[in-house]
């Protein structure tokens, strides 16, 4: 049996959490299509036992955090809120690096204000490269870390996380401070960061995959479209998405999931994936999806 929880920022959280990225409008920009439904999804997540919510002030911007506050404040005692800094949005919804010490500090304080908390469970430093933004940051990585450490020491964040990093950057970070979690793209069909996952497992650090089921980007193929995933789902009477999420939970005990959705039905399916135990035949079949 795989563990049901794993420690995040010193607190046990269920391994299937909730990602708020899909709550705003298309492109993670602007208001939700259905505000009442977005609020209902957040409240239902808590009812289902979710106690780890991942968000960011620049989702919307401002939209995700405001929805979380309206739906859930005052928050359950066991809820761990995790946000991220290092980016912002331009007027057209583009992603722009925001990684100077002043921008990082403002990002954390904006999250605290919008969520109405004094301290966040963890905040991820999201690195933005030139492939994502023409205005990619040239701020020294260690200097960014120093700002995050200062915010932790001030009691504004419980742990420093990292997002979209290389193994080399992770090792450099460890030379400078404790790391509370890592968020990188990872799925059954996109396993390029397995060495980083293994290193996190070795150190007992949560690894939180984003795009756990792939995406529209060619480099991150959709998990649910692979024939092996579909065959396993049919045999086990699951959805392909549940199979992809269950594979991640089986892959390593330090993996925490934050699948996002604005659909109550999909939320129920995602949380139910936490109880799926894939048998040996299923795991063997799913290895074909990595080819």
C-alpha cells in the first residue's frame, strides 16, 4: 500500500491536492467562466479531504487567490496553502519574469494580503527562462534565494520551494538553504526530470509535478491519449486521467499531486485517483507509454 500523506513544510498533507491554475478564465487570465462553480469546486475539495492547495497571485492575476479567500476563509487548520513568485502578467496576459529581490518580496506580500494570511505554508521560486519570456530574468539565482530565505526568516513563508529548475540549480540551492518542495513538469510520458525526482526522494523533499497529464505543448505529450493508458483504464474501470495520476503516486512516495480543474466532476475523479492501486500488470503495460 502506498502512503496516503507526505510531509510538506513540516505538515502532513494528502497526496492528492488541488491546483488553482484552472480557476481563472482562458489562458489563466481574467475572471472565471462560472464564478459560483469555481467557489463550489474549492469548497468541495475541502469536503473531500484535500488539505494542500497550490496557487499564485499571477493566476488571473489576482483571481485564484480571491476565489480561495472567498470560498474558504477562515481556513481549515490543516490546510497548507502554497504559492509561487518569480513571474507576473502583462496587459495581454503574457508571462513576464519578476525576479528582482523587490519583485519577489512584493509577490509574497501580495499573496499574503489577497489570501488574508500572515504566513504561507511554502512559496516556490518560479524560474522563468528565455523560452518562456522575452524578458527573462538576469538576476543571479543565489541572490533570488537569499531574498526567499529572508522572507522565511521573517515568518512570511514556512518553506522555500523551487519551480522549473534543473538538477544543477537544485544542488546549488541546497548549498545555500533548506528546500521545502520542488515543482517541475513530470508525467508518465515526460520523465526527463527523473534524476531530480530521485534526488528529492533521497532527501525526503516533496516533488510536485505540474502538467501531470501532459499538455498541448509538443514536449509534454498528453498522457490520456496513449493507447496503453486507455487500455489500463478500460480494464480497471477508471478514467485515463485517473490512471495517469495513480501512476505518479505509485512512482515515488514523495510525489504530491495538484491536479487542477474548474469541474466538480473532474475534481471528484482526481481525488478518487488517490485510492487507486495499480496492479503489476497495469504498471508493466504503462511502461509502454514512456516510449
